């Protein structure tokens, strides 16, 4: 059988396509957008090149092959050519960092073009608008042949090339240079084919050469891994910086809230800060980790946050509270719990607010917990809070002498206070010979 087409240029580059594709699959395993897009493009070009050669052979068989087979191969060939051009666009897009809205619009537009091309090809056996076959099985080009068979693939190539060239600052110099080489090479070869060799299969010879040029402009896998590692390190640093900023912000917010609470009580200036400091020191002496010490400190800062919801007249009342007023002020533990439990990132923060007035013997409030039922953090805050109350000026009392405070802590160990934790506070007091642990 004599072939109607010279298939040898495309036939010669098929092994090159296969080797290049295998190399991509074996070596370029890092699933970056560029690698994935280029593997898809290389696979499409390889398959299309093979199908193009087989189609040329089938077409050359004329009436020895049923028309249905002719249609199957020629339509498949043209669809694959359009898909290859379409995938070239997304290889170009893989390098860019365009906005998602822009990418979405481009996908819709390009997808619509591909859909029109495929629809025209699939309906061609009925319409005959693209190509048909005469009685002798000869391939007949009709009025839509050039725009459908060549126009759409070339349009996709043009769209991708135009995007890269008009956004060349987003690409490396050698990528833009490679694209210019492919464009010039394709233009020259197409011109030569149209003028002198219209029966030579050259389209996917050009595509295969273009793949090779693009491949040579790709970064090596080793360099990609270096870039990937560097990017991961930069991302890790950015995450650490964001976490640190968030922690600073959280701490600043906590300090601001604690000062807002203390400002409401004219007699407790700096109370929350001191409770937090005393609690953290006890936690340190108990052998807690730095993270646990910091959490105890934060619990101390916000243990009285619920007082925001209590009337200032009751909080600042001089003299003894009535039973109704005391019942009202006890609600600050529940109010604080309700406020802090809504902070999903740090749910443990509400423990100190709710249970810092519980007693070891079970006679405290709001829940009457006893012993180990009371969270350890709340037992620590309870001691720190009580110590600061005794060593600070209040509306109902003056600061007590250090010896008196020490006796009270010892006396209440095992009843109001956890005796084991109280031992750490007692040692702090005994070491404080100059009585510095008090309101200045």
C-alpha cells in the first residue's frame, strides 16, 4: 500500500516522545503544578503523535477500510490535537500566580472553545461540515476543515504563548526564550509545509521538538527539591511568625482584659497580674513545664474576668456585703466561665474563672467541688488569689502582716487550700524575708 502522506518525521520523534515521557514519570515525581501539567502535556502529545501516524496509514487505505473506521481515527486524531493544545495552555498557567477569579474565567473561556471544537468533530459524521469521504474512500476537506482540524489547536497554542509573552516577568528568562524558539520554529516549518510539502506530517513533529525544548528549560528534579525544601522552610518560618504574632496578640488582649477588670475594682489595682505571677512561680516550683507555667499565668490573668458582669456598686462597696450582694458577686465565677469557654482555641482558659473559689474541703462555690475534683490549675489560682487578697488593700480590709498571712495559709491547708500546693506558697513566703510579694 502506498501512503498518501510522508509520516517519517513524526514517526522518527515518537521514540523521543516516549523516552521523554518515561523520564518525566520516573524522575519528576515531585507533584508540583508545573510537573503535573507538563507530564499531562507530554502524554497527550505522545499519544496524539502515535494516533496521527496511524490515522495517516488508515486514511491511505481509502475504500479498503470502512468509512466508520476512517471517521473514528480522523475524529480521534483531531480531538487529541485540540486537547494537546488545550493542555499546553495549562502548562503555561502552572507557572503563573494569577488570581483565582482570573483563572476561573480563563478556564471557562478555554473550556468553551475546546467544547465547541469537540462538538463539531463528534457531529461531523452526520453534518459532514469538517470532512467526508467519497465513493473511493478519499479524504475530502469541507468548509470547516481548516478552522476545526488546525485552527483550534493553533489557537490554543497562540493563547498559551501570548499569555507567557505578555506576562513574561512572571517567568524565568530561559522559559520565555524557549517559547520564542518554539514559536519561530513552528511558524517556519508550517510555512514550509503549506508552500512545499502539504502531504508531510509535520504538526506533531513540531510539537515533539517543542516538548524537548520546554523540557530542557525545566528545572532538574534535584533543583526542584532544593526549591521545594526552601519553600517549605520559608512557609515554616512564616507559620512560626504568625503563631508568635498570635501569641503576642493573645497575651496583649489578656493583659488588657485583666486591667479592665482591675480598673472596675478601685481597690484591686494590679490584682490579676500579681495572682498570675504568684501562680506561675508556684507552678515552676511544682516542676511544671514552661508551657504549663504559661498556661497557669494566663489563667491567673483572667480568673476574675466575670466581674465585668457584676455591678460596680457591689464590687466597690465599703464594708460588709449583704447576703444578696454576696450571692450576686459569687456569680462572677459563672459569668467568667461563660465568657472564656467561647474561646475555642484555648478552652482550658475557663477553668480558673469558674473554680478558683472552690475549697479543698468542698465548702466553696459555685459547684461545691472538693479535693482532686477541683482542677489543679484552679487550686493553684485559689491560693494565689487568697494570698493577694490578704496582702493588698481592699474595701473591707487592710493588708495583713506577713507573719499573719503565713499563719493563715498554714491554718487553712487541708480545708480551704490543697495542702501539697500550699507547701510551695509557704516556701515562697518564708524565702521572702523583705516581704516583696505584696501590693506595692
